[in-house]
C-alpha cells in the first residue's frame, strides 16, 4: 500500500479484506469510517471481537456456536431429541429456528463436501453425527444441507455412512431453489420444506 497511508490503517484494511464478501474498497470504507467515528464505536467493536473469541465455543453435542455447553437447544427438555436436522452452518440453525416449525435438535457440519475447495468428509463433523446415531435414541435425521452440488454430495455421503442403521433419513423438500443457501430462505419456504421433506434414497 501507499506510504501515504499509516501502517495501523493499512493493517486494519488488510484485516477487513480477509473477511468473506469484503473487498479492498469496502475494507477501506470501513476503516475510514472507524477513524472518523467516536472512540467508543471502535472500542465497542474491539471489545465485541475479544468477547466473541474468549466466550464462545462449539457445543459438544451439536457443534453449534454457544456460550454454555451443551447449547440451550440441546439442553432443552421440550425439544424432540430423537429428531436431528443436519445443517451446514450455524446460520442455518438460525434460519430454521425462525420458522418455528422445527422442534427437534441440530447437528452442524461446518461446511459441505467440496473437492474444488479442498474440503473432504473428514473436514466436517460427519463422524460425530454417526456417533450420535450409534449411541441410540435417534429416530430421524433430516438432511438440511443447501440445495446444489456440494449440499447433495454431502447428503449422499451421510446417507452412505448411515446405511444399515435403523434411523429414518429424510431431506428437505425441494421448495428451496437449487443453488441457494438455507440462511437466505424466507420462513414460509423453509416451513414448507420441513413439512414436505422426503425419504432420502
């Protein structure tokens, strides 16, 4: 970067640029906004980032992001612990929760199988899902991966891993547009997809 830009400014622009969806121009705008903003705005952001890293963890049961372990959903006795929705990301949990249509629990994979991006099954929380099923008490696994090549490949891999186990495997109905992400779907579409789920076969 230009020597006209002080090094702390350059460092923050580069840090913002590493975030998904943030290009160099947006990174620069965010940095210069924080320079002009009152000091407490920047300090609140710094505190929130520190708190995020210090006080959040993955739930040891479902691998969603949580402050307490197990997470509030896994610890809720009113949830159907025998029904697990398998999702790619924590944001998908939020999307499904907004529907108020799902009363089971979750399993967060933290991605989808994508050979192009170097992500294989061993990089996801699939082994942990199989262990949950093997411990017993699970009646249905709803595969709620995103529609598209990567989500479909992940769903098929999970189906193969769970073959021979007495658990019902279903997939969200295809009311979801192919290539879209669950986190962006509206509540009505997601509710319909949950209600219209089909056997995975």
